[in-house]
């Protein structure tokens, strides 16, 4: 199985004391790669998250 380099990123903004908004990206340096033992493909993905604390 060939080696690979991957990059993940998380940007977060806490506009109010109890509310946080996050954007996340996984596997940003390539479209997909094989994960050990070479049977599962990990694809590029993006997520948004809104967290409220009370």
C-alpha cells in the first residue's frame, strides 16, 4: 500500500458565550485514499456543527 499525506482543518467561531459554530474538512489534500488494511476508502468530506451550551 503506498504512503499518503492528509490534511484536516477545523474553523470555529464563538459569537456568543453559549453558542459556537464550526466548519470542518477532512482529507483535504486528495480526493480519497485507502486506509489500512487497504479495503476502506476514505473520501474528502465537509461538516458544519452548531453547539449550544446551557
